[in-house]
C-alpha cells in the first residue's frame, strides 16, 4: 500500500477518521511485504480502532470528574485487613451490576477507602465505555442551589444527573439534606431507578439513614429507591489514610 496522497488525507480528516489516517501514516511498510491487500487493511484498521477506543476511554475518564483519577480496582491494598472480598471486587470489575441496573453502597469508617473504591469503580465503568460521573454530596447540593436560580435550571440539572449510566454519590448524608434537597434526591433517584446504577459512599450504616433523611415520607421514598437491588459492601474500620501516610 503506497503512501496516501494529500487529498485523501484531507478527506479522511474531514470525515473524522483521524485515527485511521494516523494508523495509515504510522504503518511500517517493511512489515507489510508479502501481505495481501485485505490483510494490510485489517492491520491498519485494527491499530486505528485500538487508538480510537483508547481515546474514547480516556475522554470518559477525564469527564467523569474523579476525585482519584488513578484509582484502580486491580491495585487495592490491604484487602484482608479491610475485610474486603477479592471475589466481590472482581465481580464488580466486570460491571455486570450496571447491566442489571443494580446499585452499590460502600459503607465504612472515615478513611476506610470508600471514595477511592467509588472512583475506581467509575473508572472501571469508563474502560467498558460506560458513561460515569463522580460527585461529592456537598458539591451536588451546591450545583442544585445554583440550578434553582436559573430558568429551566432544575430540569436541566435533573436530566444531566439522571443520564449518567453510573453515578457515584460520595459523602452520602454527611450533612443531613434540607427539604429542598430531599425533594431533589427523590426525583433524581426516581428517574434513575431501574434504568441506571448509583454508587453511594457513606460512613453511615443503613439504620441511620432514615433519621438523617428527615424521618418523613421523603426519607421512606428515597431509601426505597436505594436499598433494594443493591450490593452492600462494608469497607471496615481500617484507616487507609493513616496507612498511606505512614508508608
């Protein structure tokens, strides 16, 4: 296969086939000697597809807003000491729970690695080309307050956060939500229920949720949309921050 002429290169760029163009330009013709046309095209397309997939995954990870962008389910420390089950973690890594629209709750003491696990799971979803997003509850509350002051802001806000296939809510119930926040959470979780997966990272056990959610009908409804069809994972009491600081 000879080098591409300038007009062909221009057309490929115009069609958005930059990865294919770069694969053509980077190929080593000496390695192509003796190969038929179909085999040569297959090699170039395979390399272009690999580059395209990598770029898409990197874009998903970048837009996910991860607190720990380097988090990785394959590199978790002190699993035994933290009481984490390697089999459960491996199963989460397949992202099959997302296909089943299940939720995940990481619950444990401060510093037990909940945020890291949430970010690692969101990043893993991105590698499966699943649209994921991470946000702390205080930041979600701030974004909601700003949205309420804009025309159609609340509708846009709810559509945005309902659309993520995987949404990680960190620091869940760190601050008890007010009535407006409870109403928003109920509507958001209702829109996501049965259609998407939500990961909750919290230091509060399930028995404490109802009171922190205001103990009313909103609390009942919010919990009803989280606690069913959910994988509960205790992250224990081992302080990973102290462990990391010492090491």
